C-alpha cells in the first residue's frame, strides 16, 4: 500500500515557464509534508515544507500548495531554471509512526 | 558541501565479506537514519536512532547491523550480503529526535554499494 504517490515519473518544461509537480497521499494521519530535490550522485536536499494546518507556503521561486480534503499537494516552481533539473521527492510525516514516507519521485527537466 | 559525511563513497564487496559504512554529522542533531535507495525508487527507511538509541528497525535482515557510538556517528555493519542488497545507502540526520517529524532530514551523499 503506497501511501504517498507521485503519479508523473517525469516532467519537461521550458526555461522561464512554470513547473508543477504533484503528490497525492492516502493517510490522513500525515501532518507535515516536505519536498526534497536530488541531483545525480548526491543525497536528497530539503527544499520546502508545509504543515497540515496551512494551505500554502512560499519560499522564493518555490510554492507548495496543500489541499487536505483532496489529500493532494503540489510544488510550483516559477520561473523554472535549467539548474532546477533534478528528481523531486514528496515526503509525508506521520507523528505516530515517527518517520516520513517518500513518494517515487518526479524527474524534472528544464530545457534552456 | 553536505553537512552529513558518508564514507566510503563507493564500496564493492563479496558475499562473504564484512564491511562497515560510516556516517558523521556535527550539527548537534539527535536523530540519525539509514536509508536504502534503489535506482528509480524512493529512499526506503531502514533504521532510526533517536538520542543514540535504536528507535525504529524496519524489519531489516540481520545481515545489516546498525551502531550509534555517539551522537555524531552512525555506522552500518554489513555481513554476508546478497547481490540484491546492491544500492545507494543514505545516512540522514534531523535536529531533535523523531518527535519533531516535520523537521527536514539532512542527507549525506550516500555510499554506492555493489555486492558481487
């Protein structure tokens, strides 16, 4: 039972345009959601997070939106830059389990 | 540069070998994690240490043995591994133990393990 799903394995956008990465979850106990970015041959790095009591969090070019009723979150990158090309993982935290669950990741390619 | 340092970067070992992976952080974080990542898959949690005590073992086979000698160090001892254990092994830390599950994980760059 995959509790966190990223249904798009890959996404390609033009430089300067918006990138939208999506994530769905099934466990209503998740109370915190995080996005990580991973370059080849490196570990994931934290990008942005959102608490379940909020519906939006913004940090520079990155905005995460949370729709609790739909159990859906999205990461918006505006404007997209070639350096944003990486694998993006959505993760959800369950306080009862004391751990985070990761989605399968979406590979973003930003074309110059 | 990552603040979580993992050594070695690459490791090739036979099925009868014993080896260890090492992880070090000096951020004062009190939770440390081992993850395993296969190609095109998400990181898969193996172990969690919180305040130097093992708090989560995700039913990992006993051929993997974690150790937390102190709050800055985390080891993963490997013995009698199988070829299917070949993967990227990631260490991570977070600030205040697993209670603050919203705290971001700080990952190292991993050890690429190949079992022959």
